[in-house]
C-alpha cells in the first residue's frame, strides 16, 4: 500500500497549500460572492446554527432516518447514525432501517445475518453493528416513513434506485447523498444530489470527506463535511431538518462534522478525487515514488477546482481547501483505497480496470472508473479536453489502452 508516512503527508499538504494559495488569489478576483438574497439566506442559516447542542434541540416529532445502501461505506454511515438516533430519542426515532440488496451468504440471507448477528459479514466484516439497525430487503418499505433518507450506493445504480422509490417517499422528506460521481444527460453534467431532487422532488444535500470506511467503522478519529442548503419551503425550526439536526445525526466523538451550504463544492471534490486516485495508483504501481505522487495530486487539485468553478460556479473556492471534503479527502484517497488499488494493479499486471474491479473488490465498485468516463464525455462535448490534461490522461489509460509510461509526457506543460 502507498506510504502514508509523516514525511509524505507533510510533503502532500505543503504542495497543496502552495497551489491553493495561488488558486485562491486568482479565483477570488473573479467571484461575485454576496447578493441581497444570499445575505438573507446566510442570516437564516446563522440563526439555525446558533442551536449547537443536541440538548437544546426541541422537535415537534422525532425524525425517522433510513439508509439506502449497505456496502462498506453505507453500513459504516448506518452505524454512525444509529449510535446518534439511540442517544437522542427525543430528536430521532431510534430504529434506523437500512436497505440491503439481499444475498445468500453460505445458505443464509444477508439481511438475516445483519439482524441477528449484528454484522455485515460481506461488506464490513468484524465490525459490531448497533442493535437498533434493521436490515430491510425492501427498498420501498425502507423509504416509506423516512423523514431523512441517506443515499449510499454505487452511483451507477442511482437511476434504477430512484425509479423504485418513486411514489414511496414521504412528501417533505429530506435527503443526504453520500454518492461519489456525476449524472450525465443531454443537458450536461449534474450533481447526484440534484438528480435525486429532480426525480424524487425532495431537497438533498451531500456528505463527503477524508473518510476511509474501515477507519471510521473502527472509530478511528476523522472528520467529514455535510453540505445542506436550507430549502425555500423550510417548515420551521423543530419541524424540519436543518444544520443542527444534521450535525446531531452525523457527529460522533470519533467522527467530527462540519456543516456548510456548498453542496456543489463538496460533491465535485468527492467525485473527482477518485479520478486523481487512479493516477496515483498508476504511479505507485510503476514504483515512481512520492515525488511523482505529489505531482499527480498537485495537478489533480488544480483540475478539480477548475472543473468546479467552470461548470458549477455556485461552488466556493474555500470549500476545496478548508473542508475535509476538499484537499484532505484528496490526500487520503490518494494514499489508499479502491481506486489506488485498481490503478496500481493495472500498472503491475496490464489487466483492464473493469477486469480488476471484478477480481479485487468483492462486488463493490471503484467509482473513479465510471467518473473518468463521465468527465471525458462532458469535456469532449464542451471542447475542453485540453484544459484538463490529468483527467484526460487517466481516461486514455483506462479506456484507450494508452501506456502508463507515457503519463509524464501527457502531463508535460
């Protein structure tokens, strides 16, 4: 596995800070940040955030929480929120339903195993799950009465899942997307949270950060970012989901949460870091060392910010360097995880990304593969391929068979 030594991390962070400083000076000169409507929304959000302690929360009716998805990250997030719903029964219904695509595991259904042994033996083995987590094989029943839906599935399955949920989501429900990737249609590239909003007619925020699922599941300290924009149909404090409710739902002593409004910024960073991680995997597989990995991350961070501001101008530059969902997530993802593993093994074996995904990931997905293709298709449509050399280089290696040895040449200014 790629080195995570203190020297490497200091080098990565230092490199990122230099790049960020230059980018911020450039971009902040071009941005119109404040208008009257934005000021009013900021004041509203500030009033909501002033209620910082769970003990101060008074709600009209406890919120029912459900999780859509049960992979290693889905199960980990379900564990986190179950601990908080049990701890705050006046704010949340203690039981959390988690939709599980049921599988036969050695003659026993996975839902039964989770509900009786309190362990997801396939996707999160060795982790004790809270007893107030209920594995539900019916996606419709899981969503039916939920006030808060947490989506945590491979993003290629989102259209099918959304179709199944139509007519089964409570009017006025709110959602948080933990998905990484984009939607792409004739109108262009779209955030997955926007896709959920448009197709289910519910407000959807996002959660993203430097969060490797096994570490969070083991309760090793980390931090994350939740982004949620208070909707125009906000029903009032104590009656609807706001930033304080979300912080109470996700924050743990080992999992620190920052709540902001920049859904676009954390979504873009969360999707594109996986493309950069494939590049770091190529470097690791070739044995090119820490200098090369730092170069990939430097170029990648610049392209992430450029992509975000170009196609999602509502995103904020500071999200990319101040939040866990930005540069911290990039560093963590490029130090290990599925996408690095796929890139590394491509470099070592010459096998394709899709072949290695099937061989190595136990039925899970390396989201960077599909995101690489989505980004390429969109940049090609816009005539912007040359402005994102790293993203295009990763695409050519993954989908066109370009030799990894040519990566430095493809990135040469």
